[in-house]
């Protein structure tokens, strides 16, 4: 994971993710539907990027390719300079489990397990010792404000609490990148704002990169960068980071 306290240099660094001339099309009967049409972009370590656009613009498809859940028709996705899609499906699955976390609109928690168990189970699958996995899960649940909910099952939690558990679960393997597809879309405005504030805090404190697909224009403008997709292409790629004003000279 990126260390925010590491000394900074002026030397150029390899982006965490680099996307070059990405295309994705689907065959629908006798017709080919082009969903992604030549996207080129980068994601830096520790960056928080929002992706907006109307339905059908290609947002979720792009997110699935970034997460190696889907393969592109053409183009490359480089993760720390390595082309991910030259790897086998087994190698891709291993990479995905170690380096990428996912948060979706619907939390997909296992209803029969407690919040604590939902968070630490992915770590057990990755062969983390159980005691270490449990302690890490407790720490993450406390970080997202759920230290008092360890033993509660998803059905006993509010929608916002369920999404917080899903966020903790996504972080349990200390990924370099979190991909979130409409994480606030199933929540009321206040709860959605609180969850987004949490994601921003985690981004800043952990140095984890976030790419968030959202229809919420207000929230999208609180990220470091905003990418606007239209018809599978980048209509706008805008930096939203505030820069310090130049000092006034009398």
C-alpha cells in the first residue's frame, strides 16, 4: 500500500493504473455494441477519482475492467507497469484478491454471518492466520464506526451500517485500489453523505486509491479528479484538487 509518510521526490513515478486505448464491445445477435471506445487514462497511488455519466455511458463496464472482472476487447490496462490481461484467469483472480477491493451499491454481505465474520472471511481465504484476521477486522470495523456492532448480522444493521461493513471488508487485505460502484446509491441523502465522508477519510489516512462511479454530482465534486464519460469516451477529465493561493505581496 502507498505510504503517505514516504519521502517525496521529483522523479516521475509509474502510475498505479494506466489505461491505454481501451475498447470493449459486445455481440448482441447480429449487432456489435461498442460500450468503451478508446479510453486512455491513469490513476495515481492514493488518488480519489469519481466517474460520472448517464446510464449506458460505460461507467460500470470500465470499473469491471479496471478490477479485472472483465477483459477488454482491445487496449491495455497496466497495474504498476504490468499488463494485467496477459495473465491467466487463475493469476488474475489471485491478483484481484490481493490488490483490489470492491464496494457495490448492494453490499452483498453474507446474511448468516456477523459483521466481524463478513469482514475477516476474505482474509482467511487468502491464508491469513485467523487470530490476525480477526484483529484486523475488529480494527477496521472500529475505523468505520462499528466497534459496537461486531456480533450483529446484516439483517440487524441499517443500510448505512451494512455499507460500512462492506467497506471494511474491501479493506481487509490492504488493497492498493478500491473500486466503488454507486456505493451511496441505495442510501438516503444524509447516510450517503456520511458514507462518502468515510471513504474520503480512509483515502486520506490509508493512502488507498479510490475510483468511485456515482450519479451524485455533489459527491463527485469532492474527489481529487472527476472523469465524465459519454458514449464510452472521456468527455472531461478534470482535476478538482484545491491549490494553495499565492501569497499576496504588498
